C-alpha cells in the first residue's frame, strides 16, 4: 500500500493560477520567490478595489477600515511565529531591510566601538554587507563561524568565538547548502555570552513551524514573497524591550509623535520603525498568505518538502557528473538542492533546463563567501515548495541526463 502524502500537491496547485498555463512549467525556484495562490491575489485585489486608503492618518471610515486590515495582518503574523505581541512585529520591505534595520539601529546606536559581531560562513549577503558597513563606521570587529566539509556549522570553537561578542547573527536555513541550523541552541549560546541573537529566517518561516518564544531569539527577519505573499513586504520580529531602546532606522512621517525644529519625539513601537506610507496591500496579502499556510499546516509542508528533498538527493546522487552540496541527510535540510553538472557552467545549464520548462536558479545565490569556501564560482539550485510534484523531481533528473549528453560529458 502506497503511503499517503502529507498534503495533496495536485489539489494545492489548483489554487495557483500560474500553473493553469498551457505551457509546461516546472517551477523549482521557490527559494528565490514563491508563486502566489488565488487567495492572496484576491486579497490584494479586494483591498485596492474596495478598501484602499492610507492607514493611521484618516478618521473617515475607509481609512479606519484600511488601518484595521493592515493591523489585522500584523496580528496574524505575530500569531504565526508566536510573538508575545503584535507590537513586536515591524513591517518592512523584505528580509534585507529587516537585517539592515537591526544592523544600523543597533550597531550605530547601541554598540560601542570595537564590539564584536559574530556571523557564519553560510550567510546570505544581506546578513554580511550591512554589518560590514556598520563595522566600518563604528570600528566593530567581525568574526565568522566556519563550516565543516559536509555543510554544517563548525561549532567546535563556538565558546571562544562568542567570547566578548555583542551580536550573533546567523541564518536559520542556508539558501545554498540547505542546512537547517539549530536556532534555539545558537541563541542560548549567544545569550550565555551576553550577546544578542539575530536570526535570518527567510528560508525557514515559509517552510516549517517557527516559534520565536521557543527559540528565544532577540530578532528575526523574513520576507513575504517567499511564503506565498506579495513582493515588497517583509517582517522584522524584535523583542519589544529592545525595539523600545533602539533608535529608528528611517525618519519621516508616521514614525513620529511630535516634531519640532530642533528635535522629534518618536512614535511607539512598532510604528517607530515604519516611516512613510507602508506597503498596505502587501501586508494584507501577507496576512492572506499566513491564513493559507495555516490552513495547510506548516508541519505538513515541512514533511512534504522533506519527501521531495529526499527524492531529489537520492535521484541526483545516482546521476553521473552531478555533484550535490550540503548535508546528505534530508532531515537536516530545507527544501532545496544546490549542485553542479560536471564542468558545465550553471548559467548554461539553467538555460538548457529552461528549454524543458524547468525553472532553476544559477549563480552564487547572494552567498559568494560560501561558494568561495567550496572552491566554486556558482552552482545550480533547485528548490521545492508545497505546490511541487514528485514527478517534477524526476523531470529534473531526466533533463539532467539529456544535458550530460548535450554538453558531451564523458
């Protein structure tokens, strides 16, 4: 008897209009951005059609309704990650802006010169470059946790690296290696050394249950567009007491209570960090995406992606010329596989696969240091989500076999 899948991807796909195209579309690039279900698209359309007004500023009915929809989305997100309060949820454009907010607001105002920031060698550029910029201005020290040969963080010298540190900022799930790091353990280690813990959860929150209270982190960043929501909206979770202490990242309207020619008084959190008109429709769409994911169940999404990832690892490992990077155990991975096919450049391979309607990523995936450590200039990356089919993994493998012949690999 065939074991039932945790979710029915064929039913799920019916919610995604993009898969109704006549042409073949094997979308294996959800790590970059996810497709959008009809429920999210309709929520955004409904807002613009019948609820559009600026928020927090008008006392007329339409503005009040728009404000309620915007703040309802904040409440949904807070519940989704088990924040203590919606006041701990700051809406931003994306994970990148959230991490920049922390680096600048915390780094420029709350950290003393020569403070040590600890990062890892598997970080996305968004969790490296902001700290580099702030370090240059404040003379901060950057230190990096290395990797093991099989794609895990090398924690053998963690205590020494965290000694006298102020911040540990790390990725929850690598967008190259797929490695899922133990965020709770790393947060506890940071706190034991008096450091704050910042988590880049762009590749974890969309794909598995994430509980910020259980992890205990001080900040967490993630994007709406990677979790079925619109582009241009993201989330920074921060412990309220820390957000209260921090200076705002941007100045302007909405983030103030009072403005005088010589000084200003900031608004309460989280609005202190939301300068100007926000992406209201994007937040509403993100709220709809949260509703959708909750209706499926994140545990089921995680279990299903594990099945797809395990299938991909097994299938690709059997192919001649294919080299897969990252942990061999699929349970230690999020739903992605980065690989190379012989000496074929990933850009050429991705272009070839596109001829079969297969969409994969090619390049360094905004993680050049990781690739440099691996001795690579680029990789090809296939990533999976709740709407992918098991047969699509097989379609990728079949196309790679054809690619080996096309590129005359021997």
